[in-house]
C-alpha cells in the first residue's frame, strides 16, 4: 500500500532564515506530487505540483520554491522566510486517477 | 476559473443529530467532486467522491450526491458522533494534461457534543 511521509512535523523558524520541508512517497512509481498551504481559518492553496523528476509547476508567485530530485521525493524550500509563510504545509500524491492522498502535514511558525 | 463554495462554519451539533454541509461549485467541463475530512492536527483524508452526475458517494455513514442541475454536492449524515468532529472540505478536480488539480472550498468546522 502507498504511504506518504512529511517532516518535520512542527517547525519554528525566525524571519529571514532558510526553509526545507521534505515529502516522500512509498509504494507507488511516478506519482504526481503536490504542495499545498493551509493558512489559519482558510482553505487549501495549491503552491506547486510536479508530474516527474525535475518538473515543477508553480501556481502562485511567492517566496517559496520546490524541487523533485527523485521520483518519490518532493522538497519545499525558501532562502529567507517571511512572517506570511507561517501555516500548515501539506504534501499530496496522485496517480493516474484524480484522487489525491495527503501526508500528515508540517506546521510552520515564522517568528 | 473553477471555484467551490461551502457553508461557513462552525457547525455545532449534538450527538445523533442530522448533518448537512452545503457545497456548490463552478467549473467548466465535468469535474469529479470530493469530500475530504481533516481531524485536529492531521492531514486530509478522502471521505468520499463522485465522478459523474447523479453518482452518490458514501463512506462511514456520510453521503453526497453529484447534482449537475444545481451544481451541488452536499454532505449528509443521519446521525453524527462525537468522533465526527473535524473540518470538512469540499473539492473538485480539473484535469490539465497528465495532472489533476484540486480546487478546495474553505472548509467547515464541525463540532459534535455528547
């Protein structure tokens, strides 16, 4: 069966510091991978998606970037965090079907 | 573009009460529709889905019917439990090339009291 992991689970970072969040998927090959952000009291916003290694599409201009160095690894990064980057970050995978399956999330607080 | 509108929460019910969470959508083409549930501090879990008009998705006592004529996908449960307390998200899918994108509503917080 497929599983999706995210780490860390919680992160507190100062403004201006770098960020790296990691997501890995097990039990499937060549998945579509997605990064979402959930801000407090708001819905989910799609940040990036990837259909293959090295292929990244950005949905909204922002302070973040994404990379996919391996088939089942998806990384969300920032060189300098802003206060507005605080939120709950969710990674998801999808296959040939349209259903997406979500990881446990990373809660990021930028102070 | 695509959009999903769901009723604002929070919704507070007593155990065994009937639940309805309204969801309407705007989309081009024929999207699939989903309900996801998020328990406190966790990621999203797929609750149910429907892929074409008049389909009924069901799971764990929850149901939703894809109504194309009213562009709606309302979530219902006949008798809620305390363990159903969570945030519920309605979503639709939109295929672009080899990739499906989900558009989510803002979520509805449900609290069930004993």
